[in-house]
C-alpha cells in the first residue's frame, strides 16, 4: 500500500491506532504491520518511528500516563477542600480513568510497568508525584502524620489500583456504587495515614 499520509504527525496517528487495536485485540494482538495498514501507510513507515512493538508500547504508555497525570492534577485542583476532599476526588478520577481508558490502562500497567518504572518514563513518575505531593501537602496542613511520603503514596496507589484492576464497581456517578466504595476506602486510608505512620 503506498504511503499517503501527509499530515506530518504520523507518530501520533500510529499511537492512536495502537490504542484502538489494543481495545479490540489486547496487547498480544498489537502489530506494527496492522497499525500501518490502519493508518494507510506503507508497511515500513511505522518502523521509521518505532523500532519494534516494545517501543510502540512504551510510547502508548507514556501518552497514557501523560493523560493520567493530567487527570489526577485536574481532580486535585477541582475541589477547594483540604486533604480528605482532594484524596477522594483523585481516587474517583483514578478509577474513572481506568474504566474509561481500558486500553491505555492495560498498556500502562502491563508487566514491568508502573509509577516508578518504564515504560511510562517521566510521565509515570509525574503521576506518582501528584499523589505524593498531595500527601506532603496533607502533612504540612496537619491532616497526615509525619512519615515517609513515598511509602504512604504507594499504599494509596496500590489500594486504588487494586479496585480498578478487580473492577469491583464501575458506576462512578454521584451516589453510584463505585463512588460509595471509593469514599469508604478513602476514609480507611485517611485513618491509616493519620494514625499508623509515626
């Protein structure tokens, strides 16, 4: 198939088509060849941007974590309350992102991935730092006990991630079962952060 893509942003198009393919077939069904076909470019064109599937997955992960970090920051900044309200908002935003962006989430948290590992790189670290920064701010305001903020952030992250991966609830509307669950979990986490870390 002749290369006929002229918009100058083929790399972004390949990432977008990769996400769509993961949605349809999962990570194992992702191939550069099919992505090239979907983007209507020659079968060699994707290899000018990505050496192999692993490199494309790293780029998808980075793009996903960038959106994820933006989502967490927006949730944190959307409420005027103190630590408890912001933690609840971020928890709900986390679960909503996982539910509404399943393909990104699958790639972002595949084997060897996570907030402090690659692929995902700086964007994944930024997402983790948004949460850790909230805990540091909570300490400064007297809402969180002094202690290791990295450990605290990992506990919050792991708990929320577990809910997302298990898909315990998927209704995050006001008063929905997922919202009620996350608020209950948030309350338990806040008690732990104020009592057990000394």
